[in-house]
């Protein structure tokens, strides 16, 4: 729920308590200082989504690279570039996210893969997990989902 | 002091975006990515969204002119549109995108047409409100 303005010029004590508690909860969920340099590949055909996901990762100190289709993602991984984390959409141009994920896994890549997609159905979730992603996240990618994963990757 | 009324007005405009359901928590995430180094970040991202999504809207319009409907293609376009809309916190636009995709999945052409008209209204309304807010 978005932070709310106090009515009139004075917030009630309850409003201040609720807003403060919410702010502290968000802090716990969203703040992280990485000890290690992590790298991530973002695979999304939509420029807005790709830019935002990369910026979110960079705000936590993750070095990122972005590609806009599944074929280029597979080619990049096949060239030997290694990432700690791959964020991949389900529906992609050229080569879709399900097939790209399978091909990346078939190469023996074991890094954490997040399927971040606008698809929200259970069948889509099961299909993406079966293809090889570790976590299925409905867009948008948010800190509450991302930070625990970064902590895990950072060994915290 | 002149600054206070302007800031107050901005705060009211911002709050109404949430209260009227036009944007959700994701919009707050965008604001949190804005800093002194990128003071116009939110406006730039929203501009990027409207630039890129205009192409998708056009693709959907053209696809809806062709009969019979290619529901798979329509769904793929709307999938992309829904994703980018959700990434900027466009709550009502995202909700209407979901309805459109449900119509695609059930092969409901009339539903797609109705939903798309409503979606375009919400899309335009949001653009107007955000434009006024950034000004």
C-alpha cells in the first residue's frame, strides 16, 4: 500500500505508527549491502522492463548485462560468459523464454534463474519451473522478491 | 511562502494517482530509484514506456482489424504490454490487460474489442495525469 498523506495538517498517532512500522518492514526487506561482486543477465524483449530490472539490480551493486531475445541469451551463455543470476521473461522474440531456459540448463549452467513474466497462470508457472527456472515471479520484479535472493547468492 | 503551496499541490496530485487506482506500489519503487544523479528518472521511464507501448498498441489495433482474430498473436502483444505497464505501476492499465488476455484465452473476440477500448481509455487517462504531475 502506498504511503499516505496525513489528513489536514496533522497525522493521527495511529497513522504515524502504521506508516513507521511499514517503513521499517520495507527497510528490512529491501536493504542489502553486498559483500561480493555479483553479475546478472536480464533477458526481456520489452525495453522498459529490461531497463528497470537492470537499474534495480544495479541499485544493489549488481553488475548487469541485458539482451532482448532468447537466442542472444543462449549465444551469450554458450560463449562462456558466466553470471550469478539470470532473469528471463517467458515470452521473448526469436527464441521464447521456455526454450531459452531449457537450452541454458542443457549447457550445464546451474546459476540461479528467475522467471520474471507478466504471465500469472498456474500452468504457465509450472511450465517455466519445468523448463528450469528456480523461481517464478509475476512482473514487476520488486525488492521484496529480489533482496532475499541476492542475500542467498552473496552467501549472507 | 510560495514553495509550500506548490509542494502541497504536487503531493495532492501524487496521492490522487494512488487513491484513484491509477498507479500502485511499483510507482513508489520507481520513485525510490530516483536520486540526485537521476532527478528526472521517473519521468524518463514513463516517457520510455509511452514511446515503446505506442508501437504495441498499434500492433494490437492492426491485429484486431484482421479476421479471424489471431488470439495467440493478440495475447503475445498484450503479454508484453502488460509487463511494461506493470513495471511502471500502471494499475488500471495492467488490470485491463489481464482481462484482455483472458478474452484471448477463451477466444472471445467481442470481449477483446471491448476490453481494448477500455484499456486505451485508461492508458490515455494515465498519460494525461502523469503529464500534469511531471509538469
